[in-house]
């Protein structure tokens, strides 16, 4: 038995299972409307089970199963007397036949949806699909940490710690070459506490204009070799100075090109890409809500765009740019979310949860 699974970045996936069974004389793999199909006698059958790989608590979804012959022809379910027995270790199944509705349980769980397809002769194929049942994941992405944890950043971090909130903070890696003992001690302490994931936010956060007038950014309109070198330097500095690995990458200005995608493919350590190329092999996180106006938190704007039915939402902040009432606006956003059915999580933690499937 060969098990093949493909992860879809739009949060839907299929589990495709090939089941090879020795033929007992019937070499005709085409659907036959005048006789029953035996799951035992067919040379090769495939069962395609369509289900999401994650679902919010109490959310419902449609799940279907299809049986294919080994020449990729779908068997028309209404022509044969297949029986379908659905079970789940958590949640509720409504309906029968090849298409059902699944309602997730109210609490977080790892649910397994099981289907048993039975033919006229009593032969059967049993398959299952895992679904992570969770509250809405909130991923805080705080950009542009430099070499000084000034009061703005410290207020932001203190608030996270006081409320036991997980978050991710983007380090501009060139600052890891500076000699600021107090800064390093504070960052290492946050690493030890475990609620903050530090991610790669570029080596120098640069942008500019070429002599011919073309614009460039650190990860757009720059050579592949340069981009790869910057990513490699970031990883090396993280290991050397902080004894950590950057598992997540977020390009400065969220700006990138094809060279970025190709360079990232050669950086094995990085698994997650904030606001990245959907064609990348990395785990790309793009779903966001506008939490800021010109890098200043805006509660009303956030509320107008917030969708409680999204599996996850990225909240992007720039604490180093905040002034006046910005911290109050930030708190209002977080306090609003804490009244919802949500869970704060880091990007790499989210990646690891889905990779267990």
C-alpha cells in the first residue's frame, strides 16, 4: 500500500491512496453498468478522500469519497451498490453515501474521519483522514527589531509577556554583528522563555535606486547570488550570536521576486515564508488583516476587516514606529481578539502542527 499526500496552501488537501490487490481473473477496469464491481477482483483501485486538513471548532464542511480504477476512471457511484460507512473519533457526521457533512467538535482535537467502502461481495477498503480541529490561530508579526530595545519595543514585549501571548519578531540580522550586551541579554532571555519566535527579516533591510533609475529592494530586483548570500548570512549569524535557527522568513517591505523564491529553496532551515510566493515549496502564510495605517495601529480598520471564520490571521505591527496613542490602539485590537475563540501561535509552531499530518 502506498500513501501519498499533498498539502494545499489554501488549507485544503486530498489524501490519495493507491491500493494494489492481486487480480483474480477480471482484467476489465472500466465501470460496468450491468454487473457489480468487486473491490477484491480489480487489479488496482484508488480511493480519493476529499477533506480539509484543518477546521475551526464547531465549523462544518463537506467531505466526499470517490473510487477510481487503476486507469484513473472514476467509478459512477450510482451505478453500483457500494455501501459507505462513515465514522469519526470526534465531531458529528451528518448524511450517508459518498458525500457527507462533518461538524467539528467544540474543543480542540485531532479528528480522524474514517470511510469504509463495501462492494456487493462484502469486500471493503477502509481509509481515514486526519483533521486538526482548533480555535482561530492569531499570528503576531512584529517587524524591524534593531539593536536597541527602546521603550516602544519594551512596552510591546512587556504586554505580550503579561498576557502570556505568543508572537514572532523580525530581526534585521546585521544588528547581530553589533556589540550591545544588554540587547543580546534581553533577546536571549526572550528566547529562553519560549513565547517569542525570532524570524529572519533580512540582513540589511535595504532599498534604493540603481544608476539607471530602477528601484531595488533587498529581495527584489537584486541578483539571485546576493539574495542567497543574505539569507545564508542571516542563518549563520542567528546560530553564532543567538544559538537559534531562523525557521521563518519575512522579506523587508514584504517585497520579493522569483530570485527570492529560488534562493529560499536552497536554505533548508527556513520552513515558513510570511507573505510569500504561492508557488514556493515553503509553507506560505498570506492571510492577514490590515492592523495599521502607515505603520500605526488602527483598531476600527482592523474590526472592519476581521473574519472570525478564517483558520488563521496574521497581525502585522511595527512597534518601533509607534507614537502617541498607538499602543492603546494595539491593546484594543488584542483585547478584542481575546474575547473571541482564538489562540495565539507562532508561525513555525503552526507549520509543525500541520506537518504532523
